[in-house]
């Protein structure tokens, strides 16, 4: 169960990056830049010092992303967030996590 939260977080951020890449770069598969961001985000999530109690990044007290990667992920989230309605389970899980953690 604990590992499942981290896997779900990685899945959500990857989905958001895919939405962003398709909408901004016209790609079905991730372009090199978006792939790098997805791999970086996965590494950050899996190595989060809070583990399964990881808050949503926007509410985290420790910003573990390098500044340039943080700016990229903020752009991705702003663009993709409203479009996550197409992924209701991920969206509801994220809202729940935002309220709990």
C-alpha cells in the first residue's frame, strides 16, 4: 500500500507530462525534453524523504527539484491540471492527497 502511493504519484506526474507534451509539442510519445522531465520527476518522487507520506509537491516544505526543473514541472501542472478531468481516478486521488497531506 505504501509503495502504491509513490507509484500512483509517478503515474500521475507522467500522465500530466504526456498531456503537456502532446498539447505543446504535438507528440504522442514524449519528446526528449519531456522524457528527461518525466525521468527526473520519477527519481524525485521515488527518493522523496517523506516516503509514502509524501505531500503533493505544491504543499511540500522541501523543494527537491532543481530550479529549472521546478519551473518546467510548474508549467506542466498549470497546463495539464485542468485537462486531468479525462483521468478522473488520478484527479480524485490527487485532490484527496492534497486535502490529507
